[in-house]
C-alpha cells in the first residue's frame, strides 16, 4: 500500500475492520496528550475517528504526534482495535474503535485559526464569510451542502425519468427591457456594447421549445442586481424547466413529482399530491399575501358593512373614497395595554396610518380607544360576519384602500403568528396559488403593466374585459409562507402577443429591439408551451430550517453583495478600462 493511499473515510470505520491495517486521511479536530498516549480525533467529510499514538507501539510516530495541533492535515496508517468498554463513545458511529498508529505523515501544518470551528455559530458572520473555506470545514456545513447535492440529484433523476433533456443556456446574454436590474458585462471586441448576465433562462427556454426540444430543464445560474435580504443573493440557482404541448395542470403534476422526491430525500416525508390549489383572489382576501403562511388560522375578515353608518371620521372618509375595513380576530388572548400599543406601533411600521384595537367583553360589551364612537350593537354587528367571536377575543382593525390595507393586515397577521407563537413549526404547508391577475395598474404612471411578464398567456375570453379583470395562466408554489417557485403558460400566438403589448403600452419598436428574435420565432412555427422555475437555494434553506440562504450556498455574498473572501468587487486599472472603451465620470464636487 502507498504511504498515504486512503483506505476509507474516518466516519466509515466499522467492526469488520478490527485487526486490519488501514490508512485514514483528514484534519486534526481535537488533540489530547496523556504523556505516553496521544489521542487525536481525525476528521474528514464522513465524520470522526479516534486515533491513538502509543509510545510503546511506535515511538517515532508518537514523537512526531507531539507536534500536532488542530487543523493539521494528516495521513495515518495503523491497526483498528476495539476500545475498552468504559471508553466507548455511543454518540459516534465509530465510537467503539480506534486506530493504533504506526505511521504518520503530516501533509500540512496550520496556524492558529481566526476563529474556533466548534464555536463558529457565535462568530460574526462577516468573519466566517471572510474565511469561508474554514467555515465550510464544520460538519454542519458539510451536511448542508451534502443535502443540497442530494436534493439536486433527486431533481435530475426525476426529470430524466420524465423524458427531459438537460440543456445549458448562455451566461453572456442580451440586455432586456423587462424585469429586475441586470448585471452588465462590457465587450472588449464590440466596444460601447454590453452583454447582460441572465436574470433567468426565460427567452432561451422558450426558444428551445421553438427548436422542438419539447422537454427541457437546467440547474441554472441566475443573476439580479437587486437589494439583498435573507432569502436573496445577487447570483442564485434555480431548477428551470419548460414543456411543449402541455396545460397548466401538466406542469403542476411534473413539479409535484419533483417535490415528492425532494421531500422524501431531504426529510423522509411522503407529501400528498395533488397539492391544494387556491386562487390569488382567495389567498389575498383571506391572508393579505400571495404567499401566505397557512400553518396557523388567522384569516382577515372584511368588516366594512359594520361601519357603514360610522361616526369615526377617518373610517367615514376612507369609505367615501372607496376604501374598506379589515380586521384580524385573535381568540382568547390577554393583551396588556403595552402589548396593544406594541401592535399599534408595529402596524404603523408596516405602512398603516393607524390600528384600532377592540377587546370584546362579556354580555356584548367592548373596550376600545374609540369606544364612544362605536354603535351600542357593535358586537352583534361583527358577530354577524365573524360568528366565532366571543368574550375575551380581540379585534385589530385597519381601514384604507383595499390592496394597501389587506397587505398591511397580512404583514401584521404574520407578525402576530410569530409573536403569539401561533405557528405550528412542525407542520408542512405546501400549496399552489393560481389565477393571478394578468395586469396591474400603476397609480404613478397611470398605465397597466404585466403582473408576471408580457409573454404570460391570459385566460379564456379576455380581449373584451377590463384589464383589471383578466386572469393569467400563472401559478406559484408556496412552502411555509415562502414562494419557492413560479411559472406560467406562455403566449405562442403573435396576434395575442401584439394585443397584450397594446394593453400595457409597450413601444413596439422598443420591444422589437429587445425581443425581436422571440417575436419572430412566434411567426415561424411556435408550439404552445409553458414552464416553471423552482428556487433551489430557497427550497434547501427551508427544508434544512436555516434562517438565510447564505447558509446553504458554498460561497455567498454579504448583504451588500460583497465577497469578503476574495475581496470582490474590486477596482480595475485605467489600462484595463481603456481596453473595454470605458471611462468613469468624475464625481461632482459637493456644493458648499
């Protein structure tokens, strides 16, 4: 056997190897020196194995072992022996054995690490990201990336069985007019021209359908120059797929097969399919969100009729302007006055102009800051709409324009769910949201825009409807209050595409410049098609119970989009800028 030819993994040693000579490789996880005996916990990605250097067995190996410190990289050759009964560690799969070493090779030494790996959870995240290659040595990080691999592999196995081709699409692509802000890449050869990094493979996958591929998928890298948050990165990975000659139901069924395999792989759970389906109108009117967390029951109630003859001036003004009144009904919870003030402040931080709380007392009585303005039969009026209302319950009421008010109530609902521990954290809530509006009105520009994207197909007989009443063949999948994927049936008919462009006031010349290739493809035998994309980073984060997608990405960026390990982004030399025909504009001096 070669001096450091590995026999097996540290965490894979088992009883059948007792008495045999093997070689293990890895990092020193822990060292304990007992004079004539030195114990090392050797770590590789499979786990830990206790290594014994006995002066009586091999004095040279023992002497060399006195120099070992944490994170030294070793190869050790020795005999697997049983531990004595009192030293067996039942917490480790290898805890019944140890390796009695007669040969040690030190491949690399290590300085003192900038942080202790065992205590890394309490270390500032920026320091962990600066030394991400050290952070990734921790078993928990190995386990997360191993599970990410298994999940992606399960996706590939499922799609291969369903007859999909895995096809890569370009990273250097074209700047487009729609969607989020893109990253631009200057061209040295074509000066004053830029590539864009793809927000998604959207146009390419549609063109693959025009190519007759029929079933395409890709584990796709996507890029968006957006403000970051816990579940968003400037570069991310999605499972992207597209299908020809299919209905919305066909696509949902394929996505459910993928998720069935993923949940079985990650959690050992058998999810029940078909998954529940709710319309956008249903989830928004009941939960104030298109991705509600439905692990707890706290729906929004529309109590506008209760206030039709109100003397409350701010509600009266709201109703006169066409607004509505909604409330959250919290059952049997005692709120102190400071608790109630906290939730009023929270609602205002969410964007609400105000929040009225109303506590229901016995015999139809009620307590509220605006009690003298409420009708004597207020409780009876509300009970007609909310039959489950009882003494000891509390109503949180917001009034205003419908969409804004319901959005604010939706945020407050989620905050109450967390704050009052109403959410069953052991529950899985997985469902579809369908029938999204095709168009949304922009009060600033006074124009209609596409809610999804302008290539989404409208439903049914839509041409003679008010744009606000048109539904789209669009669908999202929601997991525990987070959108993990979405897609649509696409427009393949050029006449329908032109009518959609007219409604959303898109300049035809501009669209021709940006999407001319796709519009021409629609006139050259474009099949009916649709697709979906699942956010892999977000899905893995939720399955593993992590708080940020940075914990399931090998080399993520910070909240400001910086790579602390490589110190990127970086300035470049004037010479390199000249190669690309780029010159920075000098910043104007501030005026005094």
